C-alpha cells in the first residue's frame, strides 16, 4: 500500500469519526435546549421583575436629592469611584 492509500484510509476514518460526532450532537442538542427552557423562563421573569422595579424607581425618584415619596432618603454615591 502506497502513501496515498494510507492517507486515504486515515482521512476516511477521521471523516467517519467526525460524522458520528456530529450525528450525536445533532440528536442530543434539542434535548439540551428543552432541558434548560424552564430555567430560561425563570430568568426572563426575574428580569421583567427587575425592570419593573427600576422603572418604578426612575419614575418616583427625585433627580436632585434622591428622595422617594414616602420612603427613606437615598444617599448619592460618594468616594473615589462615584
């Protein structure tokens, strides 16, 4: 068997291994996506809750003094990183 024949066999084996690997991923990926969907839904609900709180704070905070109506005074950040 010459050099070209050996290379052909090696490339064929690598192609078959790669094909099997891709086939396993193709079959397994939908199950992984459906498996994390409940977690993604919970993260989406948490983000919506945080967004509503931020909107509430933006609408009810006095831009000059950081006062919330009926709530405690919010001190502006101080220090070198402020």
